[in-house]
């Protein structure tokens, strides 16, 4: 669990990860050394520094969500898990409840690339059936908003 100063530091980093340690220290009421130690703690916890790029800026013009019905046998599922995690065209994989077992976000340049990825997905050992939802417009793409919201709510608690 993170304390309040760590939450403030994390909030600052999420909003702008390029801030200098002195700037972060000042905003969070920490010493430079303490800030540095907390940053190391975040890294040990698995926090990553990254760049958020709009996929379209790199030519990834097609986003689709592939819903998958999977075979319940654990042998097939384990093998499929290993293989699908290596698909570089898939940005997210979630196990879900409902009619489908898995949802995967696919980002590719065009329909031809998508067909190739879908064929590979459908060829996986545990995949029984797929259904595709194509994205035609993305009016909001702020993946950090829920994180910022959660941190701000925790900081607002007494």
C-alpha cells in the first residue's frame, strides 16, 4: 500500500513523467533523496515509465476487439495462453465473464493485416469461436484517467 506522499508523487508522475526530481520533491513535500528512494520503490513494484502514443500516428489505423469462446480443457487453454501473449498485434487480453471467455484488443495497419491476425487467433488450440467488434472512431483515448481518478479519490479521503 502506498502512503499519501507516495500517492502524491505517483499522481505527479502520471500527469507528467518528465518532471525533474527537484520539481517532484517540491510538489510532494519530500527531500530529493526521499523522492529518489520512492521512485526506486515504484520500480521494484513494477511501475514503468512509458510514452503514450496514439496508434494512428504510427499507421495503426484499425483497432478491433476479438471476442473468443475457448475450450474449457486446461491443457488447450495453457498452450493458447502462451501463444496469444506473443502476438505483437494484440495490446490487451482479458478473461471475461459472459457468453465469451476472452477479449483481445488488436491494433494493425489495415484489414489485410487484421485478417492475418484473426486467422492466427482462430487457429489457436483452445479457440472454438470468435466474434469481432471493429472500432470506427475513438472519441476518447485517455487510459490514465481511471488511474488519476483513483489516486485523487484516495488523496481526498481523510
